[in-house]
C-alpha cells in the first residue's frame, strides 16, 4: 500500500487496430525537456558492468514534468553511489560475489471490475483508482521478461540465485488476482477480465467523467489533462491474452496487507464478501459529493448529495457476478503456492512450508547466507505493519541458530557454538510503518493484536551481528536507511524498494560481495521493465500495452512519483558494512 490509510481517514472523506494507441498523445507534449535525455553513464569502478534496463542506463521520466500529459523518455541515470555510513572498505573493489537476487514488490495485480472496489474515493485516497489498472498484468509480465533476459547482478555479474516477491502481489486479495499472479510468475496465459467475457464493466467504460474514459468522447478529468482517447481500447484488452513465460529462477513469496484484507485496509465481513461475488457495484458515489469537490470542472447546478438522497442518482450499478472474485484467506494464500501447476521454477511452496500455515519462514539463500521472511500484517486487517509476540520470539530463536555469538538485551556477549550464517530479513512493511500496540509477549496467540514496535525489532536485530540487511516494500518508494550501532559489527542496512503499480515502476537487483578486507558490500541497482518508452515502437501487442501502462502511470497526476523515486543515495548504491564473519566480536 502506498500510503497509510486509517479508518478515520476513510470515513472522513484483436491485435490493436492500426493507430489505436497512436493517438494525439505525442502532439500534446511540449518539446521543452524537463531533464536531459539519457547519455552513456559513467561506468562504475568494476569492469564489464552490465547495465541493460537498469537505472545505471536510464531512468524513465516525463519529457516535461507536470500535471498534464507528457511522453515518457529515457532520462539521466542514477550514478553508483558508495555509502560509508556504517563502514569503509580498504580494497579497490569487491573480490568475491557471494549472492545475487532480484526483489519485485507491490505488484497490486488488480481485478479492475470487481464490485468490491471503491474507486469513488480516489480523490481522497489516491490508491483507490489508477487509470492504468486494467493493464497491470502486461506491466508485470514485462518486468518478469526483463529479469529473464538479464538474469544476473549488474555489478558482479553473478547469475541470479532467486527472486523475492515482497508482498501486495494482489490488490484486493481476490482468488482470481492470486491466480493471475501465479501464472505471471510461474508461466501460463490468461485474459485479464472477470464477469462478462464480452464487455468491460469497470468504471472506465461508464462515461463517468470522474474516471479516464479511453474509448469515449467524454471530456473526463484525465483527458482534460491530456490523457489520450484510444479507439477500441476495451475491445483490444478483452481479446488480448497475457502470455507469461514465468520466471526462470526460483522465487520466494512475502505476504502483504493487500493480500491480507479488503482493499489492504479493512477486515473482511459478510457484507463485504457479498459485494465481492455479487452483481451490485458501488460506482456512482464519490466522497466529493459529501466532502466537497476536488475537481471544480465536475460541479453541477444540482446538489449531488440531494440527488443521492432522493434517488435521482443511484448508488449501485448492476454488473456480471463472478465467483472467482471470492477473497482468499491466509491458508488459501499459502496453499496456492503448493499447487503442482504453481511450482514454476521452484522451490515447492516458494518458501512456505507444509508444517506452518502462517506466512513466515526461514530459507537458505545460498550456502552460508540465510533469509528470514516475516508476516508483518495485522491479524484484524489494516494498512500498517505489526509483529506479534509469538513471531518475535520465533525470530529471536532463528537468529540464535544463525549466530555463533550474540548479545543479550543488556549487552552481555553469549557464545552458542553454532556455525555463523549471514542473514537477510524480508518483510512487506518497513520499520517506519510498523505500529506498536499494547505489550506483546511470547505467549501471545498468532491472532493477538499486541505488537512490538519498530524500535524493539531493530534493537533485536542489532543483537545479532550476522544480520546484514532488512529488505522490504509497502511504501512504493525507494529509500535506504542505515541502522548504526556504536559497535560496527551490530549495524545493518534497511532497503525499501518501489512498486510496479505506482510510478516509478522499479525493482532492485541486490548483490552481496566480500571485499576480503574485513568488509562486505551490498550493491542495490534499480531496474525497469525492458520495453520501449513509446508504445508505437513496440513490436507486439503485449509490449505495446505494457509500454502504455508505464506511460499512463507516469502521467497519473494523483501520484506524486517524484517523492517516491528517492535520491541518488536511495538508488544505485554500494552499501559497505563490517563483515561479522571475519572480525572478532567485542563489547
């Protein structure tokens, strides 16, 4: 989820026809460039660095940044920035790559016609509706193809060991959304449509000017800002399968809040469940009817609230029901990963185990490096993070099994005699989005609402020197944070990665290298789907739709992507830290 949304906040407010996507969007843009087109970047200090489709080659930007339509172009890339917040290396370059993996997170694969969605709230809750939502599967598929085409770490050249899907794979935890995710990551084909197989019944085909109406002459609030009119858009979408090769390297799964509950914010209920699978969609209401209109051009002579009360304006629209929209449970989510048709490149269960139906687990990343995946979702639903007492105790137990020496809460050093392994922690939520609730204890049940605070989690991790990084998503932003301790061996990095739904559409390649000087280097390189910036330059329908998906997201004026892309210190980085396996521990 891209922003915190409390209950109070909510309650307060054929192949394409020739030229079908080649409408006037290019002529609308100003020729004035906001940023310089991409130039060959300065090579990092390593030889033979492979930069294709990474932010070392370019970053996609608008030709002219602003609130009106502007084409996507390749802008100036981010440099490779060495960060020495936690340690400084003495060697000229890393000498031994240990690990390379890709992180993709916050896919938000969306059933854009679901009766349970609340697009009417988008002026107040910007994630409630995005004009590019129907094309999400094409964009995600393009990201998968990019990983398959360049399956190596761009800095060290090491072949990818695996991919981590960082949570919010689905947008509204529907079974059909999860089925589409599994086909995209494991291989398969589908048409991204539910309900009526011959007619699009989402908000974008209603003529309502509150949403982008691509195939209509209606002057909606998006076209008023330069969005294109695209003839036969819905007809094309309904007849174009998403052909998915699936990933070619193993992948592991993380559970997110949008996988966990209704629109990622509220617990399911019998009333909500009826909307999921029913034939009535709440479509004609918007919060502005009650709270005041955010878009003055939609003001009418009549009072919309009076229209609703008197029945002149109907709340509900009839749509075609579809049982595939049934919301899934935690158990359903875990079990879906074990189905034979979802094995894909492996491993079986994609990290989940047959003995634990809860979505947290330990796995071997490579020999000598362990991954710990947490479930940071509130048992009662909600957008923000949580870590209960039982899971916290489990986390501490795993860390003790992976560290030959660790510190207790008062700083006393303990020796266990086990073999050390470097540790990566994975979760959907970052530390900045984890709530503290009550007083959590190890005796708490799995569904107890008490939660440890982010400070308590960070303090626990700093007791175990083999922890090198905490990797997460949720914010849809690029951000890298050092968690520094007075003892350098107890410091680690936190790496937060953007989404593939809100621009910027970026994942991360993360590489770990031993510098053989008492330090480790973590390389974090952002990457984009490998598709043309101009949809008309695509050689097939799927890539054209994926390119249009990117361009629509980039121009979504309700998404302040400039705040999500971060600084150069959050992008392509070398993060140096002390190697806990080659240094003696002290107090």
